[in-house]
């Protein structure tokens, strides 16, 4: 996995430069989409409907599981693990700081902030939902909040889509977006193949990861939360504000 990591770091480090040259953290490139209560209601309604496919999908995938599928799953799920997304984030920040490129450093800051937001929200959601994994119980509706059951959402899928979405926004190239989202989708599939998550765990993780990236980039707004500002210099930091 060493070569793919270097490829992702180089891709993210080199491609964003033209677009970032004219970017201002406080002024997003497009008018942000404001997330309303009914967006959340529509998501929950869609997720509830998708739950009808949890058991059929689990039975089908497990019934067609093969050694080659398991081997592929073992490789692609790494895109949702810290050795990949952590290396990519550290690589972008390191290149930006060493080269003195403040815009690239801010891009690395946005990637780091996206992953931090996605990871913390995913952990909290797991705690609150208390859903059992399919390899622990075949009761897909066995929610017991604060029980330690941690199926929903899929953490691997959340981080994979958070990384894919934030790099896609930074690189702003169709071919890169297709490749990144394909990798993230593969991570989601691997979690179902490994019998570690239900279909809706993966769907929830994908939405959470993308939402985290859109909030940090400023493309989406919720509860007046503005995109974070990244301070570069002797005293680097992150400022995140609410507007009422």
C-alpha cells in the first residue's frame, strides 16, 4: 500500500494549486446550500426505507462471498483506515509547510478538519444508535443506545467518503472525483462483504463523510456554521464561527 499512499499525497498536493490560488477561506467559490430541517427528514426517511434491504443484501453478499472478494476487500478497505487518510493529510500539510505554500497548507487543514469532524460525529452516532453488527446479531433492528454496539454508521465508510469528498473538492477534476468516489464506494462494499456492517450503515457513513467535507469547505451551511478559517504562521490555528 506504500505506492498508493504516495500517489494520493502527490495527487492532492500538486493538483489543487491552480484552483487554490484564487480561493479565500471566508468566501466560498459558490453560494452555499443551506441545510434545512426537511433535508434531515428526507435523509432519515430514505434511510428507513433502505433498511428493508438490509437483510436481503446481507444474505446475498454472504451467499456469494469468495476468496478473491475477501482478498480485494482486504486491500480496498485500507482507503478508510488511518494509515491512508492520515498519511495523505500529513503529506499535504508537510508539503505545504516545507514549500511555504500557505494555500496548500490551508488545503491540508481543510482535509484534517473534515476528517476530525467526520470521525468525531461517527463515533458519537455509533454510541447513540447502539446497533449490532451483522456478525454479532441478525437482528438489524436491535438498536440499544449506549450499549457498546457500534454498527451505525460504518466508520471506515465515513472516513473514506470524507477523504474522497474533500480531496475531490480541492483537486476539482472530474477524473479525480470519479476515482476517489469509486475507492470510497469500494470501502463501503468491503464492509458489507466482511459482514461487519449493514447496507444502511454504509449509506449513513457515506452521507456523513460527504456532509462533513461540504460543511468544512463552506459549500453547505447548517445552523449558521461558517466554514473554518485556517491561520498559517508562527501561531497556526483553526477558527470556526456561528452566524445568527
